[in-house]
C-alpha cells in the first residue's frame, strides 16, 4: 500500500484555513448558526490529523506481528471521526438551546456570509480530491474524510441560507433553530461512519456487485459432477479484500491438473479484484469428508 498521507495533510491545511475563516465569521456576526459550522470544522481538523497518522500506518508492509498488514487501522480513523462528530453535535445542541431561550440580533451578516462562502469553497474542492483519491486507492480513511468535508459543505450551505433568512426577516430565534438542524445533520453522518467502522472491524463481507462477481466467476468454472465449489467466504479489511473457497475435483486427477483448475479460478478473481488475498483449498469430490466443513 502506497503512502497516501499527502492527502491527509491537504485535509489538515483545509481544516486550519476553514476554522480561521468560520470563527472570524462568527466573531463578526455572533450567529450560533455560524458557530455550529465552525465547531464542525474543529472536528474536521481532528479527523484530518488522525487520518494522516492512519494513512502512515496502513502504508507499512506486513510484519511478523501483523502478517496480514495494517489495513484495519482505517476503521479506527472512521470510528474516531464519527465519535468526534457526536461530541461536536452535543456542543452545538447545548449552545443552540441556550440561545433559543435568549435570542440575540446578528451583526455584519453580509461579510460573515461571504467569509463562510470562501471557507465552503475550500472544503468542497478538497473533499472532491479526497473522495476521488480514496476510491482510486480503495482507502476508507480518505473517502470518510472527503465525505465528511462534503457534508460540511452542505451544512454550510444550509447555514448560509438560514442566516440570510434571519437577516431579512429579523426573526432572531431562527438562528438557534438553524444550528439545531446542523447538529441533527452531522449526527446522521457520525452514525454512518461509526457503523461503517464497526462493520469493518467485525470482518464485514464484500457486498453488492462485488460479491455477485465473486460467485459469477467461481460458477463459470464449475463442471457438473467434476468440478464444484463450496465454503465461499469474503471479507473486507480497509482497502484489502479477502476471498476463501474450497474446490472439489475428481480424486483420480493429478495434483498438478487439479491445481491448474484452481489457479484458473484465482487468476480470474485477481483480474477482477486486483490485489485481492485468496485462500483456496483443493478436495476430492467423492470424499464425504470434503463436505463436513460446509456450514454457511
């Protein structure tokens, strides 16, 4: 796995820039809506720093203590980011409720909104870079960080519209309502990240089209009464995919011929899933013991 931490540093730089801009906007306006947006950017900074560390870890080659590599470290990044989002949401909810019972006018709305637009543009550009790189390199940490930044962009858009509405209508109590809506939105994002991280740590199987492709490829090599496949299992660990299966062939075949059949299956799987880790097992199709391990 190549070192992708340069993308993490890009996220750190974006977080520092947007924090400075958004807190500046809040200091000018006094809007808790803008404060909630700035608080989410603090979460972005923590998440970006964790992502840099994790991307460094997963780039390490397998060793004696971690013979399957370090790819699962990505799930700790996504999980921590989700947890930090919950903390930010709790803070936003607290400030919003206080302001809801003590509404205050917003000042310098035009300049505050302009500053937030600039910050959102930075986040949007970096988010697209991270998501594209994460999908290309199959990195959950980069995709999670990019999606979080993109969520921040949509959050900021909602805040901008809401604060502008407050300025037009003069209904100052709308400001904390907007902030509460932001809190709910990021809670949904945090829940999704925590669930994704939990699924990975629990050895979640390949899903959707990928899992269907595994079955299709293996089925294409079956020969009724001569070649069969069972005990097919898959799992995903960060950017790595794992496939296990047993191949049953006539016991009279030579080891070399049976191995050729099995290797053809593996070659097709590796062509479809570059870098996949495959564990396969050859068994005689006539031996009843070959069916004793079928439990899925």
